[in-house]
């Protein structure tokens, strides 16, 4: 059962454009939603994360929009650059809280982004 | 964020053999995780390694196939046992920061022939 659905699978934008990657989740217990960027041959790098008590979060050129009622969240990359060409993964988890057990991430299927000059 | 290293970075192994992957972090962390990423695919959690207790495995992964050690707060190993070509993947360790943020190592690319 895929708990986090990500789209599109691939995306090509022109330099300066605003690519948008969307994710939808099923488990309403999820309360932590990070985005990761992965370059070929490297491990995923944490970009930005959001919790459901806010609808938007910005860090530099990266913005997460969150819609709790629709169980959807998206990543926007402002003024995209060729160096942003990478695979982006959304993820979701249930904070372990007092029970411990670790913040186990469920990943989306990934979006391969290419930013052209 | 933590600095995480993995050894080896890549290996080619014969079927039926075992490989142990090491993960080292530059600071003490309670939770470490092991993920598998098949070529061009997403990441799947194998197990959670909490120092001082047995690793907790996700559905579809068993200790006999993927034994994990966590001897201290900066180190963990994952062994891929009795390998088959289906085990060819990238294996990634990650650590959890105090704020629940998770940081990944560079990965170990395993090819089983």
C-alpha cells in the first residue's frame, strides 16, 4: 500500500521557472512532512519540512504548501536554476513522541526535475 | 546537521556471499535507520537501530537476511546475507536529530552477480 503518492514522475522547466511537485497522503496520523533532494550518486539531502499546524513554509527559494483537509502538500522552487536539476522526494512520518521508536519516513516515488537554460 | 560516512561506497559481490556495510556519524545519536533504494526507485525503510536494543524491522525485512548491529551511539552496521541479484540496490543509513529531522549518508551501491 503506497501511503504517499507523488507527481509528476518527471518535470522539465526553463531557468527561472517555478516547478511544482505534489504529494498526497492517506494516513491522517502523519504529522511531519519533509522534502529531500538527491543528486546522482549521493544520499538524499533534507531541503525543508513542515508540520500540519502551518499552511506554508519558506526557506530560501523553496516553499512547502500544505493542505491538511485535502491531505496534500507541494514543493515550489522559485527562480529555478540548472543546479536544481535533481530527484526530489517527499516523505511523511508520525512523530514518535513519548513512545519513541524513531521518526520512520515513508517516501513518495520521486520526481526527476530538469532545469534547462 | 550530522556528517555521516558509509563504507564501502560500492561493491560487487557474488551470489550467496554476505556484505557488511558500516555507517559512522560524527556525533552521538539515539536513532539510526537503514533504507534500501533500488535503482531509479524510492527509498524503503529496512529497520530502525536504537542503541542498546534490538533493531526493529519493517514488514518484508527479517533479521536473518539483514542483521544489524548498533554497538554505540555513533556507529552501526547492516549485513546483507546470502545475497542474490535481487539484493542489488543502494543501501543508505540515516540518523535522527533531536528535532526529528533525518540526515542521510552517501549510500553503498551494491551489485550482486
